[in-house]
C-alpha cells in the first residue's frame, strides 16, 4: 500500500497520492508529471483516473 495521507497528499485517496496537475500509476503508460505506487484506495472523487476498473482501488 501507498504511505498514509498527509501534507501534500490528495484527500480523495487513502494513501499518499501527491497533489499535482496529473498523477499516473508508476510503471504504467501515463506521462505524469507525478507518479504513485499502489494500490491506493479511492475515498472521494478519482480525479486522476487511477481506478480504471471502478472497484475502489487505484494502481492495482
């Protein structure tokens, strides 16, 4: 799992997804500029589109 949320982390996710113009899953085909290693739980709006299958977990 990603580290716990804190300063600089988007509140829409449980786990630290950075606040950035775009965030993609590390090791995927996204172009960033920021990346996160998952899985991360979506607890709000999946504004970065990390949960592609809609099961509540991103970057699986």
